[in-house]
């Protein structure tokens, strides 16, 4: 077995090294260490899913409902976009407010799937065998940039706009398809949902993305956000410098970042 230097090596050789893992000694308190992002320098794709919770679709399409023009636009197929890998930061790292180009920065609490086995043309029935584990991802978004450009990439990919962490939990330890997901801003509970409320399940997302694109070890799929984003309030509750965003997902832990 090759020398393991990073999390990609851990994921690649997990079946071999897992039986050999044994805790020794007293350990080191987390308060004495600084956690990096689980994948601090991603070499693969960060794929994200838009409008994957019905309540979130309703809040972002409020104008349609209020005006009577149309019902909320529930997607018939997954909406897939990407974030730049260099946007990744870890737990407790600051989110830098891009004040020169945006005044509408928002948060999105999401369950992120980490791919553990390469594959293309993966079926729903076999999709979960390609999942290594799960982490928390905050899909920070500049709403004005998102609306200004037809594609979402620029509004989603400003530097520091992809907080991830605090760790990766192997899929064998938790059921990622039914976890509570919550988000607080400055102590106010904003988002409170369950991953079982997704419009498109994790197996469906993997099947859709891999139909023509090979999923690689360490690729990340952020599965969408429940209702309660800042833009969903009237008036909107966008982020400001000094704000603290705290995201909790059952069985994984807490991802916390502040806006600078």
C-alpha cells in the first residue's frame, strides 16, 4: 500500500486501514487543535444541487405565489452547479465578505456527500456503495451576483464561500438519507429540516450526475438546503460582517464560521 499523505489516501484505502485503526492513549482535546477542512485542497469536483427541498423552493419563489402568476417551480430534474475548489475553508475559518462586488451574502446549510469509489453510469440501486461518508457544507452565496449572471458559478465561488467540516463521518456510521439539519445565525434558528425531505434523494443525485460524468474518489456533492435562507425572509436577513453561522447535522457535528 502506498504511503497515505492526505484524506484522499484515507478514502482510497479505507477498507484496508479501517480494521487496523485503534485508539491509543488519552488523545488531544479538540480545543487544543485547529481543524482544517476535511478536504482542504480539493483536487476533484464540488458539485451542488439547487432547489432540492420543496419548502426552500417555495421561499425563493415567493413572488410567484404572492402574485398568483404560478405555483412554486418544483424541479423535474436535479439542478446541478459547481463551486470553485479554492473557495473551501474549514471550521472556525472566517468567511470574507466581498463588499466590493456584493451586498447580499447568504448562507445555505447542506449535507455533503463524499464519493469513495470511482464510477460512471451508476444506478440508484448501487449508488450508496460509492459513498464514503458525509460532512457539512455551507453553500455561501452572493445573491446579487447569482441573479446578475445566468450561471450561478460566480455568486457561489467567491473566496471562502465553501466552509466545510468539521469532519467526515463514514457512511457506515450514519444514515445520510434521514438526518436533522439546522442552522443558526447569531443564535437565531433559521433552518430546521431533515435530509429525508429532499426532492431528489442521494441515490438519484448520484445516478443523474454519473450518467455521463465519471465520479472520482473525493468528489463532493452538496445535496441542497432546506428552507430558512436569508433571502427567504421579508425583509431579507442577509449576512453582515461579524455574524456567526453555526450549522449542525445530526451524527456529524457542528460547522461554525464568522463573517469578516
